[in-house]
C-alpha cells in the first residue's frame, strides 16, 4: 500500500525547463502553470517529452499533470484511446511518483457524473493501489 497523500514537494519541477523546451508561456503571475498552459492539441508533444524524460521524476511529475489535463480537455474516447491506456499503465507503474496526482484527479468530493472525464480512471487506480483509503 502506498500513502497517496505524500506529494513530491521539493522534487516537483519548476515550469522553467518545460516552458523553455516546449515554448510555453511562463511567469510569476501564472498560479497553476501546469494547468493553465495546456493545449489539448499538443498532447502528443507532452507525451513525447514525458517519454524522453525517463529518470527525471521532477519533470515527469509536472508533465503528468499537463498530460492528464490535456486528456481531460481532449474530447477523446478515453475508454478506447491507446495513448490514454498506456499512460494509465505508466502512472500505475510509477505509483510512488504519481500517487498524489492520481488521488487529486480521482476527485472524491464530487459525484462521478459531475467529475472530470479522467476521474473514473483515476478512481480505478486509487482502488487498485489505495484500497484501504477509498
């Protein structure tokens, strides 16, 4: 069992590297950078960089939020989308890195019909990895 409430805190990447690499806007006035700069049409770019950053947990953590946000906004059929399914497998394999994100996107305070499109999948991951906490 993993403690999903533990975030990476000090290892979470500042957006500087990602914004420079992808040409995204950045600045102190952007409060939730990883959510505000996402464009779902750039999902493939985010996934590619995520793969390239293997071993860079701080960068992958930030990119994971961007990827989840992009999938949520994409309008894709997540149930049948192979990229989404592969990304979920990665989150599951890297549970120690992404536990807090999975818990956040599971959005337990909201009824499923009012939740994000990604929420049912995150709840499923929670049930698999954090059964005693759900």
